[in-house]
């Protein structure tokens, strides 16, 4: 059995070795994502080629190797942790959204937990997610009786609908001012 902290140690090591290209090539464990924009009269593809050369030189220096079968070059959008990431922003993986939309109505706590496990992973795309799932969360309480009410069905359908209409979440432009706004809703705080 391996070390329990080996993945975190590996991630920290890769992040440290690739720190000089972090501005255009962030890493997540053994995945490196290169994003390139047109700059100083150079086209996106020219910048992307330059970024690739810099990354590969750094990898060569540190004896890091890429599996070419797993590499994707020049894509306008890539799948990262159940999300499609592109120059316009981030959106949920259509396959996961389809799986949620095809999910049958839960008939017991185990099935509800399975549904919520998948849906909660993509909750950032559903406005007021915690508020919408409140009736479903009540069924998960320790001594709650399993009674699937019309309110539960509405909550279940609202989550599905919210993901179907999921917005593309824009990536913050660090060169422009932006504001973080927090809701004062007290009933939707993970209780």
C-alpha cells in the first residue's frame, strides 16, 4: 500500500517544478492545461506553439514525461473535472447533465444520496441550489420518514431544470476589476 499523502506530494512537486509557466499552464495533479491568447500581434496559435515549446523544455529539464495518447493539442474547449473549459468560460459536461436529466425519481434514501452526490458536484451552475434541494435534504435527516411529496418532486425537477439551463460561467479577467457579491439568504446555508 502506498503513502496516503503521495497524490498531494506529487501535485505539490509538479506545481513547484512548473511554477515558471503557471501563468499560461496551470497543473492539476498530472494534468497540465495550456491556455493561450493573441498577444503583441501574435495569433493565438502562435502563442500556443510558444507556450508548448516553453512547457516541453521545462518538462525535459525536470525529466517529466507526457503520454502523447492522452494529450490534446489546439482544442478550443477541454473536459476538466466534469466541466468543459474554453475561452468563453466553464460549463457542465453535457454527458453528466444528460445523466442527471435521465435520473429516475428516487424511491429511497440511498437513491436520493446517489442523485444528490452527482448533482451537488455541478451545483455551481444552479442558482440557489441549497435552497432548491432543501425538501430533499429533509429526507436525509437521521430519523426522517421516507415520504416523497409533491414538494420533493418539484425540488428534484428544479435541480434537473437548473442544470439543463446552466449558464456558461465566465472566468474572471484578472486585468479588470470585478466584485464578489454574497447573498444574505440565511435559509440556504448548508443546514
